[in-house]
């Protein structure tokens, strides 16, 4: 009987982890695909063919794993814990933009070293490589990650599954603490 509980607990943890990974992956895949579409449109203006859509799938998978690892390590989780929710959302979006850029840099160096390049030759460039371009990429990534972290923070604040229910259930109503406690609002 005790072994069944352990197996059920392990099964639930594995399924929960798979759901987390799938949710993060799908969001990142959509965002990275939109970036690839944007890049192909911009390059098409200069008659340059670009088809990096498959890379969006692979990068979304890798970055989803990076995000979950960083979350499991509680990177930045306590910096704004007692502040208004917006601070937590924006700080996590900014922090994870930096984490993603760091992961991209590490990936570029590893691939470059694998191909016989030096570390300097392997460093990926963000735009032209200027500080303004690097900051611009960080800001764009932060803005792209903000809805994801907002959804998660609001879902956590309302209680697991309540936000999803509000968004996906026909006629769903928001119940405040006053309404559920029987006190007049």
C-alpha cells in the first residue's frame, strides 16, 4: 500500500512536470515563431530568404528546460516577494530575458568550440553587438515574457486553476474574498 502512494506521488510529479514543461514550451514556441516570422519579413525587404521556423521549435524546447531549471533553483524568486505583483512579474520577465540571453551565449560558445572555433569567435552577436543592441534584445525578450509571468503570478495569487477557469469557462465570474466570506462588499 505504501509503495502505491510513492508511485502515485511519483506519477503525479512526473505528469505535473510534463505539464509545466509543455506549457512553457508552447508559449516560447509561439513567441520564437513570431520572432522568426518578423525576421523573415524584415529580411525579405532586402531580398534575403530566411526560414528559421524549425529553430524556433528546438530553441523553445531548450529554453523551456532552461526556464524550468532556473525556476527550480529559485532564481530571483525572493527579490520582490512582498512587493506588489507587478514588480514580481516585471522583474522575473527581465531576469529570465537575461537568463535566456546567457543560455544562448553558452550554446553558441559550445557549438563554436565543437566546430573548432575559439571562444571569442563563438560568441553569438545580438544585433550588431553594441550595448544598445544587446539592451534592445533584452527589452524585447522581457516584454515577450511579461504576459507569461503575469499569467502565472495572477494564477498563483487567485489560487491554482482559478485564472484558467475564469478565462476558459463560459459565464465564469470572479469571486472576491468578501463574496466568499459572506460579508457585504
